[in-house]
């Protein structure tokens, strides 16, 4: 559609999330984004839809749901009776009258507005955008730029190949792109269409490609042409001769090379084709105010009629169809209710805000998760819906047709992933909506949610911070064993004077000189419990034992081989004797 190859010259536009554009409109203008949509392009695209009942109109249904959930205020423009009779060498009409009627019915049931253009829809969309009735135009036809549109959207599709939900659009802002400075303004693009071919003359000049046509437009030939009148024969001839001279000589360097082989006939340009671009059939100026009032008229969603439409056209019968209807519409209806809400109106259907996020798939747009009950949002009486009667086979399998399943009893249960819980319209559900919408329409609920969110973030931050450990107080001096504590475990054979030995002295005598390859361990003399049996042969004079331990030892060391055979370790004599006594005691106890 439009000029073939023109997007390679003007660029593919800025890829931006439609939700982000809607948020900017709410923040700057306090109202939803208004978009004029060329419905003919959508109907052409919907013909490729497959599966289900009436896939074309069903695709339009889901697109309407997504638009209203943004929120966006769409205005659908249909072709009129005065559009050119031939486009691309084919007869062009107003399309399928039945498809148009069905589409209009569905659009109005959603509470959206339609507008019939007198001529081509893209030209009428450009007129609405030029007069500020809408903010942008959504179409796939680049002719909208030639008709004077300054902000055009195209390619409403997923952000990446892995995604399936359309979220992003390509934005063509003529002011940001500075097309007028590059000669590709409205007049320049008209010349490109005449030279390389467009909708009304697909052939153009024989042998002229998009590159040469763009270079001629940048040289200013398009601007000069659009200022000529059809009756000005001399001016037209002078303009044509100037173009021929520049193509052949490249005197001013407007072209990359000379184009001597490019022939321009005397019939060029065709002013009839030129007028299709410069003077399209659109609504007259005196009807602009009436159109503005009509397309901005607030309408409500007709739930009962829309429910019957889905029953008839999509086959959403019985109670299961009604549940699907509520589930699909609840998000969009909630957003539309909030959009129509005044600042101090009651919004009891909002049960709270359960979370905040910056959605990566929508260019980090700030969103809130609004809690609601779907049955309160979509007023459908489920008691009037009948339950579907499902005929089952012997194995309990529902039959999709009258054919009997022979081996139904042998079919094993699927081991697929666990299915989500069935949709309950009376249970609280959460949907993501624009944060700016909640801030403007339900400020009290939004403020309360912010307090809860900040408190949760503070606790989370405190949990991440490292905890400071309390410093331990230094332990006090250890008290030694009191004098005479071992007297009750030994028998004295004759009077004696007990020598006292401090615990520090004992520990000093019991120090172990370890090997460099062996970890240091503390080994102390084990004092037997009074409950343990004692052998007569182990009873010794306490005076001799304690005096021996208290005697200063000249570090007499005896060799002791390590168990792993890594060498010899010299031990103090007191430690060596203590180990020998312990060993003999164990031997005697075992042998009885």
C-alpha cells in the first residue's frame, strides 16, 4: 500500500509501546489517547485469520479488547462512496457491505465510535489528526503522510518474535524525523509517488526507481510542482525541462550520478493523479465541529447485546461461554470504568492495589495491580445461563461428535503440567493497569497502596543489610582445682604434707609439642569419677604423685612414635608418665 520502498528512505519509525503512548497522553493531557484507525486495513489483515468460528470478526473483537485496556479511545473510519474508482490498476470499492455492517455493530456494542469518510479512509484520518480531533492515525498506508498526517502509527505487533501479544507500534513523527528538512515532506512524497509509482499510478516513470525519485524530492522539485496549477502550461513545461536538465547533467549535484537514460514524457506529470494526493475527497471544513462532537460522544458498553453477539457469532454458548465472556472483558471494562470515573466518585468495585511494577515488555511503563471481582465489573446474570450437556463415552471422555471412540477405556490420563484453577467470577482477581490512571482516578486507594509498598520495601532492605554481631566480653581468669580435691580418691600409707599444684602448672606440664604436620590438640590428665570402680594395684600415695608432678622438670623428653609414622615426637616426662599410668589402668580394668 502506498509507495513501494519508501520506508527504506524515511526509516522504519520509532518502535514504542502503545501503552507508553497512552500513559503519556494521560499524564500530559489528562485524557486517553485518541487514535483514528483505518478499518479497511484491519479488515484486509483479518482475512488471514484462521481457526474457530468467524475468525475475521473474532480478531477484531480481541483487538478492541486490547485497545480499551490500554486505555485508548479509538475512532474507526470507513471508506466512503467517493474514493477513487481505481487503485493499483484494480477497481476499488467500499468493501464487503456485510463485513462492514458486522464490524460497525461490534464496534458500537463496545461503546466505540465510527465515522464514514466521504472518500478514502486514510485521507479522512489525516484530516481528523490535522484538526486535533485525534492525536494519531493508525494505518499501514504511507499515503496518510502525503495527505498531511504528522503522527502516524503502523505495525501494531509483538515486541519480539518470542511474544504473541501485540504491544508495540512504529511511530512516524514528521517533526522529530525532520522529513521537511530532507525534502520528504508532503510535497516531496507526492513527487516520489508520481515518479516511482503509487496507488493511483503504480507504473510511474519507466525506469525510475525510488532512489532517483527521492533525490529529486530532496532537490525541491516536489515543492515546486505542488505550487503549479493544471492550467499553467508554461509553468508546467518549465518545471519539466528543469527536471530533465538536472537529471541529464547533474549540474547542481542533487543526484549521485547522471541519469541520461531516464526519459520524461510530455504528459508528465498527470495532474489528475496529482490532485488525488493534493486534494483528496474529505469532509468539508464547516463539518469539522460536528464531527468532533460526534466522535467524542461518550458511549457505554452494551453488555447484554454484546453477550448475544458472542453467542451467535463466536459460538460462546451456555454457562462456559458466559464465563469466558466475563474473563475476556473484565480487564478492559475495569480500565474503562476507571477512565470514566470522576475524581471524587465512588469506586467500590476497586478492592485495592496489590502491587507495583515497571513492565519490561511495555518499555518499563509503571503499572499497578488492581484487585476487583469480575462479576461486579461485567454484569452478566449467570443464573440465566444453562449448563452445557456433554455426551460422554464409556471411559468418561466427552465426545466431540456422534462417532463412538472404540478404545476410550484404554486411553491413559495425561501427564501434562497441572492446569490452572478454573476461573471464578466471584473471586477477587488482579489485573495490571497504568499507574498514572490509578493516581488520577483513585488517589486515596493509590496513596494507601504506596504506604504499604514503601513499608514492604523498607523491611526488605533491612533484611538485606548485614547484621552487626555483638562483641563478646573477655572471659575472666579460670579458677584452679582446690587443694586436696584428690585426697578422697587415694589411700595414704603414712603421714605426709600435701603439696599444692595450681591448674596453670598442670596445664603447663601437659602441653604437647606437636609435629608440623599434625594439628595442635590439647590433652589433659583425666580424673576418674568417684563412681568408677578402682583397682587396688592402682592405689598410690598421693603425696608421691603430686610431689612428682609439682617437681620442676628439666624438660626431659622421651621419644614417642606417631601412629601415621611421620617421625618421632619428644614429650615432657610428666606427660609421658601420665599416659603410661592411664594405659596401665585401662589394661588392668579390662583383664579384671
